């Protein structure tokens, strides 16, 4: 914040406003990338794992993840026998912008 010489009113410094807008834009991009599970490996310089969003029955899914969906993770090396060679994570909660979970 700085005080204008003419008006005496406190205002945000213009550089701070630009940085805040840039940070907000990057935050929204990160949120979109988190929801794009099937493309996570494309965001890394070296893909170390393949991920796939599936429904509760293990059927590949498109679109935004939902509570109850699974993420199938294929990490190089031997996988678990119970997971058919994959690691699995079930989505239990999805938090919104205001950190209020929705189901």
C-alpha cells in the first residue's frame, strides 16, 4: 500500500496488483491441471508414471474427477498383485476454491 501525494488515499502499488493477478492466473491453471488427471504425465519434463482417471468400477473416465472415482497409477517397476500391477487411489473429497469440500 502507498499513500498518494495528491489525495492522501491509500492505494495498492500497481506492481503488486500485477503480481496478484499473475499469481491468481497461475493458481487457476494449477487447479485445471490437477483436475486433468489423464494428462498429468504431460506436465512433467520426464514422465515417471502414467495416470488414468476411472469410475468406481475401474472403467476409464473423461472429464472432471468425481468423489468415488479412482486414479490408476502405473509406476515403473513391479506393481502390487492385488492392484493388477497398478497403484490405485480413490478420490474421497474434492475441496473447492473456498476450501469447502463438496461431495
